[in-house]
C-alpha cells in the first residue's frame, strides 16, 4: 500500500459528517465504548508532533491489519502530514511485520546458534527512510508494540531516545498504537 491507495487527496481527509476516524469511532460497538473515547483522546495534540502522531497512527493501523481502520487513519493523516510520513509509516509497519516474527523467534527460542546467524533480510528503508530517521524508528516502535516483539521494541525505543525523543513521547506513541489496535479488534466484532 502507498500513501495514495484508497485515500482522499491532501486536505480532503474529512467528510461533511466529520473525519474518517470520527466515522470509525461511531462504528465501534457499544461494549467497546472505552475504545471510542481512547481513540479520540490519544490522537489529540500533545507531546508528539503531527508527524509523530499521524505516523504512529498509520503504522499501528497497518500493523493491526484492519482495512477499515487503515483507510480511516490514512485518510485523515493525508490532511495533516506529507505523503513521505505516510509512506514511511506504511514501510515501517511492513518491515516490522517481518522483523517482529524473526526477532521474536530468536528471542523466545533463546539459543545463541540462532542469534549468532545474520538475519539476511532486506531492511534498506530502515536505514534510508523517506523522511526523518528518528521518526521512522518511532513508527517502527509503534508497529512492534502491536506485533509484540520485545527485542524490536527495546531496539527502537533505544534509538528514539538517543535521537532526542523523551520517554513521555514514547509512552504517548504506544498509547496511540494501543488505541488503534483496540479499534481494529472492536470493529472485527461490530
């Protein structure tokens, strides 16, 4: 998926009845009403820049594997950030889908015979993102939180802290990822 797949042009993410995420929130069933409220609050401006907030939201939406959530989040993100942010977030989620499986396996098996072998998996975008490297690492951290890979989360958290972000910003990014993933699950039962 690219930033242009199935989403409105920049500045046109919101419909006459509100943003796509507002429409998504309205579709979340009543038993999951907490997710509706959380989804609204975590995406409000705070410690994260718009690029951080929306890049994390896009990466988490893609990692959550719910097309309805992906389309809503990417649609609204296009009205707030550049295509490079969205493309980096999609790339981070895709790479982490691969890496979370591989590195979680190595971690859980716990044998040096696996850990000593090179991954030999292409990850060029991680080294050369379209935008800011620290931002890309934050998107990868969010996708890894959804993917549940301890090794990847630790690695990306270290890089973003070394790159100048704070633990509060990391915390807020993971809150976004959690709420986006919760919405994806809630909508599966709607």
